[in-house]
């Protein structure tokens, strides 16, 4: 019978189904009746959490594999969001804050409120700015602007937008407001924070404080104001929506061993508090190569976009230098750890771990030994100029060394420096303040600025080789022609500039003109060239343009010439129409700006030309006569005048360049006319040894210049450092290397030592000291450009170049040990 029963497949299916059903009934009974209490308790107490494991940031190494930026082990303190009561969380937050403080550690605090008295941090920032510029504390932005106009003696006829521009560009005054708003940036930031956190603009700091206390259930009768403020800082972080609910919130980074020990000892009383291992960015040599390496900072904007790329709110991101420009390579891929915790946040078990992938290694073109020599020579020269000679305001400078045959940066230094380790876990307000300019002087030391690429200055006589190249190539001069120098130049009616110190050089050919830096020779060459040709050759050498180096915040500087001058005044007109006239018609704006490029028609008088322009401006919507006359004045001033090129030819006027641009220019002269793109990143190597990026020399332009003309210029530069009468010969006596160079003394402008009591009394800043060079003279390998701010005279920067060149070409020390790229030193 059973055989007959099982011969029917349908019966077999029924039997199996019945058995599975009874098995499920049994299992459900076991789960709900036998083990019901156990699983109920577990579901109420056990939570699954995903914890982010921060990946090591990629190393930055020099060309020989020596570590410049790496990582070290550190510990952070985090708090898990748990189900404990608000009162318990408050006590935990206060305890944690006190432990951190007593051991000198800092916790994150994103609430912009200070105590004693209760006020917004923005108010302190505003007061500090006003104190810096001697502005009354109760002054509105408009009142502050008026006072600054008076203090800096801005001409009354200058309109506000011109005055605003002059204060910023000529005097480098910080202006924390826009000319069309007259609202302090500090106030705007305060209002933005209030809006983002649900507060009204009119709420005072105390209003916000009490509302936060109420929101976070902080009993102000139980806690002091100081204690409530500490609790507030931590609960503010815990309540932020930018953090996933399942992830621990980082409260403090790089905590001390003392803090870690106390937290571990008291862990039973601090539910949800965790100590987590985390890599910390580390710069083993302190401020060494700091402007090249850069620094890290907290993510301040574009958080959502960055989170889509794998970032978390607690991540640090590159803010300057290589850390910024190579962020996409240096940032590793974070891992994760899935854990189980109880309701109090205590770890029960680790379920799964995904290991992080470290970032890539960035290999630079610099060598540590040469970089060290460059930094020490720059610092030593600046100190000597300031302390041993009459130039007490000399604190800043920069130097760049470049391979003339590839464009590789061999060294780059800037003074003053900073320690990027200060930023590794978030810089304190005190440390940040110490890195800001101490005064409002335009040349006050700025440690965070890379003077080698970001601070253009007039190049002075180092620009004379451009004038020579242009004059020779355009057949305006010959290398053998002698031009008479009588001290004062009278070749252009209405202007009569003189040579430095009134020197009279007599008959002067190109060789002598470069050797003794004769202004008259180059005045005459400039006159023959005219502004357009000078501008053309300056641009051929890369001036007025970005070099494209892999470093952020590079300045392109400016070239003195008709095109650049018109572009400058076009910007003035645009600002005037926007902020003063408030012309809304964009098409009309463009048409008015285009008038700068017009000239009188044939047989049209200047009077009729400008009368026609006035009528057209009125038709385009500018109706007030005063506005029209101001625009006409801009158009007139934008015209390039014959005397302008005289300043251009000797590196003054509107010319502004960076040491990097000058180094590239000298390299181009040295190598025979090939302009290479400067680069400081050699290659990028992944953690498994794969080369992800490798740079090769890139030719930007091959100058159409006769090699004989360049050779004649190089001979003149050799005379500067080797012949009697050469402006830098003294500094190269006994040199082990044959060096060719050029000095440059650049006017630095004027300032008012007492603008309040003596508003019309001006003094000259000390001149900037430039020196450029290449070596060996016979077969060039390296070019150097150095500048000492207010160094007084051109040859003053020569010792910097000599030290670098001799280290590179004639060092008696043991060379850097070269390692294979896939065996980088740790």
C-alpha cells in the first residue's frame, strides 16, 4: 500500500509540504515561546553600527623618495548616539569635555558663541579688524570706508569703486564688506549661521544660547553657564543631520595618552564613548617645504558633493599646496567595520571588516638637500639684510630654482614659513591668529602666502633682458651699437627719467648695459620698440600668464603694455557702471567698455571723437553728466603714452611678476629660447606600485630668436658676476661655478608712517632686491630667481642664488641616495 502511495508523485509532494510546514511551526514555537524572552531582550538592546575606518592619506616624497608628508597613528574620541536620557548625555558630555581640557586636548566646537560676556565670535572678529585699522568700534561699514579713504589720503575726486580698489590693491587693506552692500562680512556669516540653525536674524547671542539650552534640555539651574556651554558644543555635534545616525560622532582628534587612559578606565560610566584609532597627517620636518606641501583643513563647503566622492564630515581635506592640488590622488578609500553594540553603546561583537585602501604617493621634483640649502640661504640673507644693514622692515622673500632643460622645479622656498602640523587635526584660533599679518602694512609678513608664486612684484632691472631680446630681434638695436648715457634721459618729450643714482655711463653697448645695468640704454631701446612690441615679447616669455605649475593660488602678474593697460581700465569701467551708475543693461555695458578700443577716425579731431563717445554713452542709458565724464576720463587714461614704455623697459610701471615666472624666463634665455612648462610633481604611484601619473618635460613655446642674440645677452649676464664693474661681481668672487646673472632693484612704492596726524606725509618703502642667474655659463643646467622684499638693492639677493647653484653643481657633501621609485623610503 505504501509502495502504491509513494508511486504517486503528488502524494510525495503533499508529504514533503506537510513535513516542512510542521518544521516551520516547531521553529516558530521555539523562537516565540521557548526563546521569546531572549530574542525580545536582544532586539531591544542590541544595535548594529557601521563604523568608518579612515584610510591613510598618500605620502608626499621628494625625488629621492625621502618622506616629506606622511601619517602617524593617533586616537580620536567619538560618541555613539544611544538611547540613554538627555540628562545622562549631558553629564557624559560635560565629563568628556572636562577630561579633554584637563589634559590639554581640544574638543570640536562649532557654535560661534563666546562667554563673559555672551557674544558671537563674529563680533570679536569685527572688533579686531577695526582695532587693526584704528576705526571706532561702533562704526558702520560706510563710516569705516570713509575713514579709510581719509587715512590713506585717497583723492576726493576718486569715486568709491576706485577708492575701494586702491585700498585693496595699492595699500592691501582688508575690506570685509562690498561697496554695493555696506554690510560687514562678519554679520553676513552670523546671519547665515543663524538661518542654517533655525534662529531669527534679530536673535542676540544670549537668545541663541538660551534657545539651544532649551532645545538640548540643558537645565541652566543645574549647570553653570560655562558648563552649559561645554555640553552645548558636544550635543550640537550629536544633533547634526550631516552625520549618519548609525555612525559614531567624532568629538576630539589626536587626543593625548592621558586622556585615552582616563576614558578607558571610566568606560563603564561613559556609555557610547569610544576611543578609535585614526591616522593623523604628519610632517616630519616641521616647516620644511611648507609652502610646497601645503596644509589640511576641515571641509567647509560642498560637503554633499564631497560625501558622494567618499568623504565624511570629519575628514580633513587639502587646502593649499600639493595637499590641495593632488587631493584626488592623496585621498585614500575608507574602509568600514560592522559591529554590534548594546543600548548603551558598549561593543558586543565585530561582524565584518572592509579594509581601507591608502592614498597614492606623490613624488616631487625637488631634492631635500637642495631645498634645505635654499630655505636656509633665503632665511639667512633676509636676517642679515634686516639686522646688519639699514633695512629693518625686511622679513619676506622667495626663491625658485629650475632645471633649464626640462622645467623641473629643483627648489622653491618662501619666507616667512609655517608648520603644517598645526593644521593636521584642526588649527586653534590662537595659532591661526599668529599666522595672520600683524599690521596693515602691505609688506607685513604673511606666513601662509607662497611668495614664490602668489605675490607678484615689479621685477626691476631683471626685465632688461626682455627689452634686449625684443630690440635685437626687431632690429631696433645691435649688440655692437653704442648708445650715449648722459645720466638723464631726454628722448621722450615731457619725461626725463635718470639712471640709478644719477650715474653717467657714457658710450654703452649691450654688453656694458647689462653689466652695469644702465637705465638710459634700455630707455632708448624701449622708445624704439614701443609698448606693443615690448608687451609681445614679455608675453612670449610667459609674463602676464599662469605658468600652470601644480600649485594653487598662482598669480599671473601683469605686463606693462597697451593691451594690458586697456584691460585694466576696462575693469574700472565695468565696476563703475555696476556699482556707481548701477546700469542694469548688460549689452549696454559691453558696448561702453568696447569704446576703450576705439580711436579717432581719419581726419576726425580728438574733440569730435570724444563728443561722439559722450552722445553714444548717453544713448546707452548713462544720463548724468558726471558719470559720462568719469567714463570718458577712463577711456582717455587707458591710452598708452610714449613715456609709459620707458618704465616698462626697466621692469617698473605696471610690470608685476613672480619669482617662478622670472626663473622660467631666465631658463629660457639660458637654454637657447625654449620655454618649458614648470612642474613640481614628477609622478604618482599607487599603494601597489602602479605608476598612475608620470610627468615629462613640456615645451610651451620655442622663441623665434637668433641664437647669436641670446648668446650676446648671456655674455652680458656673465659680465655682471665676473667682470670688474659688474653689479654682482663682489658676491661671486671665488665661486666654484661659472655663473651668469642679473641684479634688479625694484621700487616698492610709498607709505604714510603717520596717516592720522600727518595724512599728506609719505615715505618710500625700501626697494625690493632681485637677483636672477643661471649656471654653468658654458652649458647651463640650473636657473635661479630670488627676491628679498625691501632688501634695498639688487645684489642683496645674490648670496641666495650662489648658495643654491654651488650646492647643486659643486657640493662636497654626500649626494642624496637615489632609490628606485617602487622602493620609496618610509
